[in-house]
């Protein structure tokens, strides 16, 4: 080894850690881990509450639909149409629930992912309440509404 290199190596001082790095956990690391855990917990709680609200809306709507089965045919259609308005108001807002005619049918079709209200027997719930028409098959319409509400998302 070169004598100059040996002398230069003797003059080096030992390695030192930064001022407050002596502990195993630093304050910034603990704070970041705590914030990450709190954020994950908050997101999880939000998702659980949102899923519970959806299930409650679905359950309440199915209960109200079941309550309409004992009504006379005309009153049954009116009650089902009101139920659809309340579901739309809850899920889409006041403006969507105030729609009329073909626009209302299109919104219902989009909300339930079907064409029951614009091209099927559900059309009577959109604009047929005030017209003279042949009575629709109430049980079939009721079953279809129950199926659509039971697979409803948020």
C-alpha cells in the first residue's frame, strides 16, 4: 500500500448517523404509517356504510312493492309509479325524479338497465296512468318490478 494513501486513511473520521436517527423508528415514519392506516380505515368504513345504505333502499323498496299487491288495480299502478319516483329521487336526485314522458321512461330504463319502461309493459307506469288502456297483467308487471328492484345497485 502506498504510504500517502495509508496516511490519508488514518485521517478519516468514523461514520456518524444523522442527528436523530439513532432510534429504530423515526417520528416521520410513524406519522406516515398512522396516516396511511387512518385513510385505509376511513375508506373501508365509507364503503361499508354505502353498501348498507344501498341494501336498506333495496329492502325498503321491495317492502313497499309488496304492500302494493293488496291494492285494487288502478291504485296499485299509482302506488308503483310513486315508488319509482321515490327510488329515482333517492338515487338520481330531484331533477331526475321530476322528468316526464319519454325522458322519464329513458331515465328509468337507464337506472334499472332495461327497456321495460320505454318499450315494455312498464310503459303504463310512465304515462299510462291517466289514459284509458287495457289493464296490464298486474302480477307480471309486479314480478318484473320486484326483479329489477332486487338487482338494483347504487
